[in-house]
C-alpha cells in the first residue's frame, strides 16, 4: 500500500494534478475562481499561480503537462468546449503569472486528458463515447468511437502497443469498468462490471495511470480508493485504501513514474459541493 510522503497546502477544491520537470501543477476551482498553482516537486513550496477569468473559459475539467512541447493543456467544458494551451517555458518563481491562453475547439465536451508517445493530446469525450487525438496546434489526428457498452468514458491512456486503457461508468450506468481497447475501438479485455465495492468491482472509475511495466492505477472515486491492476487487468491490491479517509474524498490521480510518486487530488464535501481540497503524495 502507498506510503504518504507529503501533502500540499489546503485551498480551493482540486480537480487534477500533473508534473513537469521539478514542478507540480495543481488545477483548482470553485464557483467563483479557477487557477493553476505550481509547486516545487520536492519541497511542495508554492512557487506561483496562473489565474483564469471564470466566465470567459467555462468549467475546467483536467490538466496534463507535456515536457516535449513545454506546455500545460487544460480541458474546458463550455458552449464552445475546448482545450487551452499554456506555455510554461518562462515560468519562474513569481506569486502571479499573467499568460496568453491559446487553444482549439474539441466540438464535443472533453473530460480527461493524457499524452501519446508522439506528444499528441488524447481527449476523452464522455457523451459521444469518443477518443480524439490532437496535435500541439489543435489538428485532429485520429478519432476512435468506443463500443455502445463503454458508456460514459472518463479517462484514456494509450499504451506503447497502440491500444488504450479506458475507464468508464457514471451513476446510473450498468457497467463500471476499466477496459483494454484495441486500436479499432473494440474491447479486448476488462476489469469490473456492475458497480460495487468488492475487490473485483468499481464505482465511478475516474483517472487512470499506467507505469513503465504496464501496471494500472485506477481512481475508484465513489469507493474512496485507488486500485492497482496488473497489465492483464487483474486485481492486485488497493494501492490507496478507502480506510484513509483523513484524505477526504479522492477525485484524481497522477503518477510520476520516474520518482514513483503517486499524487492524489482529494476534496472535502459539504452542503452539496466541494468546499476545499489538497494533494497528497505517496511513494508506491
């Protein structure tokens, strides 16, 4: 089981976390404010903040950092759902960083993001059951339509084989699974089934992360745990237990494979909404 090695400061609710070089980027948002905070990856000291104008963007969903292109991508749901691109080349130790935001439309509401081995941006589009790959400049490179039983896909990771790991299942859906999807969109194998809390079940699978050996970490949102699966999508253990409720309600996961650090985004829930959040770092 993962061992906690640090905690970032409590603040606005956290929706996602990613890493680049010696920085952690944390996406925070509530009803009035949206921002990216960035921290030193070793000391967890806050280095700076990128603020957004809430009504100009829409609702932020996820964040992923690309070392090759020296930028951070953020998915946004709005009337014109889009991916926004923020250059991080010139980020230094400042309290506030003003940035020019570029981006491109997705045409369908985006949820979670990841990167391909060739530095493309993978966007999972929940409502239409699609995976879309875009270039750095927003050119649509590839699109995969998922089978009808892969309902409400949340997050996609592309493997070196060209296949995909996809998590799917929201409240009301009959299946809550993590699936290995072929390059043609077919289900090769899966873990899970009807939602539940057993060792072979999931309830609201969200972010997934895959290490260099193909082991899969799955954020099992409604069970307050992170599951560790083998490359064959068989259950190994709980990487983060639901018993560790002092971390509040976990919502996102990010793996830094180089340091073997697993970062858990967790929020406190009260009065029908998330009120504050933080990030816990674990050694796995």
